[in-house]
C-alpha cells in the first residue's frame, strides 16, 4: 500500500496546489479589480498570487522530487537538475512577486518592510536564496566531496522544510494583513466576516493544508529515497503494491 498511498497523496496535493493558485487569483480579480504593472494597486495584486505560486506551490513540488519512486532508480543527476530547476522557477516567481509590492509601495510613497509580515517574508526569501545557491554549489556541481555532501545534507534537508514552514507563515500573515487593510470601513469590517473575508481565510487554510501535506510526505520514512544498497531490498515492496 506504500506506493498507492503515495500517489493518492500526490493526487490530493495536486488538487490542493491548484486551488492554492486559483483562490488568490480569483480574490484579486473579483474583489480588487484584477492585475496591471503600472505601480497602482493592481500591481500589488500580483504579489499574493506570485508569492503563493513560488514560495508554496512550486517550492513544495520541487521539495518532493526525490520522493517519486521513479527517482529511486537510475542516475540521480536528472532528478537533481529537476529539483534545482523547479526551485529556481519558484525563486523567479518570488522575485517578481517582491518587485510587484516594492513597485506599488514606491509609486504610492509607502514605506517598505515595516510590518511583521514583511520581515518574516524577506527573511524567508533570503534563506531560500542562500539554500538554493549553497545547494547548487555543494550538491549539483561536481567539486564537493561525498564527505562534505554527507555532512551538509541534514542541514540542507532541515532548511528545506523550515523555509516551507516560514513561507506558510508569511503567506497566512500576508492574507490577514491584506484583509485588515481592505475591510476596515464601518459598513463591512473584518469582524463581521463578509464574503471576501470568508474566501480569503479559506485561501489561507488551503495553503496551510497544502504545506502540511508536503511536510508529511517529506517526513514519511517509507517514501524517502533509499540510501545506496537499500534500494534492492525495497523494490519488491513497490512491485507488490505493499
């Protein structure tokens, strides 16, 4: 049942990931006028969509590359390249999302990086950048010794999960902050839980559910890529569907 549960989890994860992308996009389109790149509030609307896409959905998918049973056999290099490429895509989406919010703030003469959400978010992006460049230098380029890779692998794995956790915290705090700014008039305050608040809160819960499922798959020992010499003992379990 191990492989069956894995693919069922991936199916659920794909559905959650799709909703994580669609909900913020619909929120910004329906309640906040859509998207533009002119420095207006419509420029800001790219920020929540791209940050969820990059730091949560694509980042989560990239983290699970080595959990695919197909990655357990054959050369590891193609999976390393896919892992690095997906993380690079996640980082590119994140950078564009940051540019959108800075562009909006500078156009409106709003201070940057003053809220707890922004502090948490920029630290998360900084750690992500360090994680990617160190991972590229140590685990993808051929110069590093096996001893050095073995020494740094637990740290690399820890920060991978930690960055995803910080990303979830950044996204949910950002959703909350946006709602406080948007729903502060007397006719429909946030405390009255209008339809926008229900929808946006639901978007945050989807992000949390997606992230927790990614972390569960990462931590499940039966789905980890076997170390050299162990694979031959585990392959029959996959073939037998156990």
